[in-house]
C-alpha cells in the first residue's frame, strides 16, 4: 500500500502529527509539548512506530494508532454468523483467528485536508472489495484528525448505507511511547484505567465470564507499570471516560478521553517495552460469539441509514 503521508501542524504550538492515509489512516507520529511544562517545552514523540512503518512494511496493527473496524480484537476461528448466514474471515492473527477488522490493513481515501486537520474515508465496497464478502454488509467509516496546542483529537462516524442492519464494533490501538520524560524509567510510569473486571479468556478468546478485579489491583486508581505484562481485556466501570499514563517525577501525563460508547479496555505491552497500549473498544473481542453466550459484549447494531459517532482526545499535560 502507498503511504500517502499527511503532516499536520498546530497553529498555536510546535506540535506535529503524521498520518498515513494509505496505511489504514494511521497516525503514526505525534510530537507534542506538554501543556504547562516550563522546564522542557520542546515537543516529544508520544507515539511508537516501527522504523519502516511508513514504507508499508510490518504489521498494520503494530505501530502508531491503528483504527480497528468493523471489529476490534479477535474473532474465534474467523467465523461470523449473522441473520442466518455464515461468514468466513481471513486468518489475520496467524493463530487461525481474524483480528482487528479490515480498516487498519487497507488504504483509505483522502477527502479533505488543511494545515491542522485531515479527513479520510474507508468503505469496503470501494477500498477493500475482498473484505466486503467477509462481513454482513457494507459500511462507510469517515474519520478526522485535528491537532492544536498539546491536543490531538480524533472524530469518527460510521454509516450503514445498506438495506439491512449490520453488526459493528470499533476501537483504537494506540502505541503510547515510554518514557514520557527524557531519562525517566519507563517501568515507573503510572498506568490509570477505570476498569472494574477482567474478561477471562482461553487462547486469547474471551469465555464470556468477567471476573471482578482483586482489591490489590490498583489500575483504576493508578499503579506503576513495574514489569507487568498485559494482553488483557477489561470491562470499563460505569461512567468511565479517561485513561492516563503519568511520569511520577516530572508530572508529565498523557490523557486519553472518550465517550460512554466504549465498554471494553484492552491493555497491551509489546515485548520491546518501549510502549504501552490502552485501547478503548465499543465491544469485547469476539463480540458476536460473546453475545451468543449471553455476555454483555457491547456489540452495536447499526440499522439501515443510521450512523454511529464518537470522539477520542489525546492530551499531553502536566499534573
């Protein structure tokens, strides 16, 4: 895929962002100052990406901010059953399962751009015809990145252009670069995520059982990374709207704000330990099978002509 990279520049700071329109509309670089930091006001790279990502090499979901649609996470054996029909999805996990949808691994079309924003669209019937036959219907995803001061804002709209209802899920998979301050210990980074239960899984597929977090697990209040390894799906607490990463010495904080449509949080630590992913999802992994098990999967159903909209805001601040 051709990268079609668009650089965004903030009018009121030295912040920049690079978006690969042709590589899943992935924002793979965001260099921003921390609002209120008078000691070191220089922009810092806050996203992690593989060095050759912009060349189109590597896995689409392993750099920057992959946009996961029409489902986030894995679907067991790549099988979707909907409205009496069976759909077989490609094995994109290397383990026999489909993972993270079609949006991150296909080109998007540029719709509009300005110095501080860019808008693009993904529609399987146009941009990924082979994927269209692997899902119960077509859909139109329109997204915009905007940069200002120490903030990166992402707006998304999904519309069902067909004549039948379709299942849908969305999530982001941002790789937040660690540490947040030069010379800091990345393992001392405080991770805050307002989660209340962990979705049990077998071979990375949720079983449908959510186990309340033990009292000693301080993710909701904030706890140091401290060598913990994650590839874990959690259930957000009611009213959850923010995750944070914070450097305890400098006070540098990377805040992610989202709306109530996000019901699941996946936390992932890649093996290189140079980043951590705090991933808000509208639904659990394997949402259709979870729903069939009677679990509160969060699966959305978008009716013909209807739309779903959401916004995610990233902010670099001093606490």
